[in-house]
C-alpha cells in the first residue's frame, strides 16, 4: 500500500532533519534497490521532490564507482557466501 507511507510520514524526512517542514511527495528507497535494498516498508522513506532528486543524483554517481564499495548483504539464507 503506497499511500500508507505518506500517512506515516507526511513530511519529507530529510527536510525534517534540518528543521524544515516540507510535504513529502516522493517514495524513496533508503537503500537503493540496485545497491541491495529491499522493496518493502522497512526500506522506504518519504521525501520531497527536491531531496529525492538530490539523493537520486548522488546514488547514480555512486553507482558508477560501486565496485569500490559493495553494499553489505547480511540476509543469510540462500547459501551464497562470496569469499575469495
Ligand atoms: Zn526535502
């Protein structure tokens, strides 16, 4: 249920950190899916359009050099232990 996010977080969480009250309009993944984040309510946050754009831009830049800093995956199960 997408609407529930904005019910729980009607204001942009990033702006709130800076003591600004801005209505959230974007659903954002705290950990981007392409960096191993999950697509459920434990990994979502409400942002305003401006913060979402800033975050997305940072993520796409990070993605380009992601090989240097792989996101930790501590899910267990699946049995895929990647160790050199
Ligand atoms: Zn914001």
